[in-house]
């Protein structure tokens, strides 16, 4: 008797119509060699770095500066735990994209009813707008610090990021990844220089990596901590990673190897993101908190104080240069995520240039309105608030992701093993509990 076809393959394909891939212009455009460990590894380097951008965007700067100046090294433990959560969740996101051939938005549309899908899409758009608000404001602030441009002019200039993105992708997705990676190296180099000048107490830094109860019991510290969580574990990155990992052309019998390589890429790239996030907080703690300046939470204020407090004229310029690279990087990946979400949830297919303009305007218009109404002085408080909004949206991305990757019908033999499944649900529960505590705190004043 002829054996039946693989049941996992049937269950993967039958209930979940994959349809057209998101980012169709780049889908499966990068070949992965069948042999050669190092050649295969280098072929897979890239998606993790696109994701890592979101973990060191200007929103992170605002929360890390606020946390470091106000509480010293204490919240380093939150940065570390958030980074570990991010590595776990992004690994699941890549796993979904490779095994199920679906990005997270497409998986939601395949699994849930239309009303639920629309609600999840709207919540995700709110998160992307909040994220883009931070990225656009960060870029605008950097342009102001470097060239003296008004914030509104800087916001308008960031609208041309879409043209840069389009031009880079014309030369292939690898070129876009190389551009992103280059800017990441610039950011890392800038903070290495700043820490060399700051000479932090590395013993105190190590102590800050140990969690303390006051992080949860102190309302002011908890607010910043949840802002760090929202800035580090970013919901739109879960959609982004599950799509961009599919730019690799993986053979049908090579999915297990692809998942392993994607996991390594994720761990290495988010490890770099952790070091940069930690560097921002360590810089604020070692320069401002130890000098009694516990009120420095404003990026512009930090910029103006760095040179005189460190005794190096270049310190402020290097800080602003890193901010510009961070904002430029994150606006590009944010635009990509907006395109993926729109295509995945709605199956809406528009010309590439029109999709990019629409997603860019969703960030530019709110940023311009906020600056026009609230004024330039509200920039930092808006950056921190945007990260809290991101944290509040996290459960609506994390819970479906953990559910899908635990589902054998969708993932086949690559569904999460029990240990990974338990760890993922613990992380999801922790995120929900922290957000509920934040909401209760806000409601009760």
C-alpha cells in the first residue's frame, strides 16, 4: 500500500492559504548555497540587522537617557531582560516566516475572522505610527543639533527617506541590508568613543544587570521600565522579521538549517542592539546621574551637556551623528514594516512607490501636527510616551505569534518544542501583566 503524503505538509498548506508574499519585489531574491557552512552563514546575515535597527531607534534613546540619568545603572537589568525577550520573540518570528511561509500579518488574516483581523491591523497601525513618530522626531532632532534646522523642516526632510529606500532596493535587497549594517557600525563606533570618554564604573554597571524589586514597586521607575520594554521589544519588528527572512531562497528540504542560521543571525544582531542600548543608559548614568543631574531626559539637553561634562568638544557632535544614523535607519525599516502590515492584513496591493509614500505619510503627518500643536519643547515627553504606547500594543502581536508558532497545523514539524513554548508563554504573560499594572497606575493616578 502506498503511504500517505506527509501529514505535516498537508496541514501546513490546507487550512492556511499563503497567497502572494509581502515584499514581493524582494521575496526569495537571495540564494542560499546548499553547501559550505560559512557561505550559507553569510548568505543568511542581514534580516537580523534590519530588525536590530528597531531596538536602538530614537525612542530607545529617550527612555534610556531618562532611566540612566534618574536611576543610574538600576534599569540596566530591564534593558537586559527586554533584550532576552526580544531575542526569543524574534527567533519565533523568523521561525514562522521560514516554516509556514507566512509573515505574522498574513498568519493573522489566515487564522482569524475579518473583524478580528481589522482590529489587529488598526492596533498595529497605531503602533507603527507611534514608532515612526519617535523615529521621525529623532531624525529631526539630529538634523537640528547638527545643522540648526527647525524641527518641522527636519520632519519634512525625513519624507525623502522613501526615495532613498526605493533607490536602494532597485539594486537588490542585499544593498539595502549593507546600508543598514554600515549605519549600525557608525552608531556602535560613536558610543564606543563616548564610553571611552565617560570612563564608567564597570563594577556598578555589572551590578545594574541584576534585577531589583524597586523596579516594579517604584511607580516612576516602572513607567520608564515599561517604556524601555516598549522601546526594546517592538511589535512592528515581529511583522518585519517574519517577512524579510523570506527574502532568502531556501530549498524545500533545508528549512531546519535555515531556521538554525536565522536564529544565529538574530542572536548576534540583537546582541549588538543590547550593547548599544546599554551604552546609552550607561552613558547617561556615568555622566549625568553620578554628577547629580538626575533630570536629564531630553536628547537636546543631553547633547548640550556632554561636551562640557566630558571635556571633549567632539562628544556632542558624535552623539548627534549617532542619533542621525539611528533615526535614518529606523525610518527605513519602519516604512518596510508598514508596507508588510498593510499587505499582510488587508492583502492590499498597490504600486511600490505608492505603498511607500502612504506608509511614510502615516508617520510624517502626525509628527508635524504634534510639533505644530505642542511645540518643540514636547519632543522628549512624546518620545517616551510613544514607547509606552508601543508596549501597550505588544500583547496583540506577541500572543498571536506564540500561538501560531506553537500550532502544528500551521508550522508542521517546526512547531515550537515544549521548552520553547513554555518560555514564550511566560514572556507573553509577563508583558501582559506589566501592561495591566501600567494601565491601573495611570487610571488610579
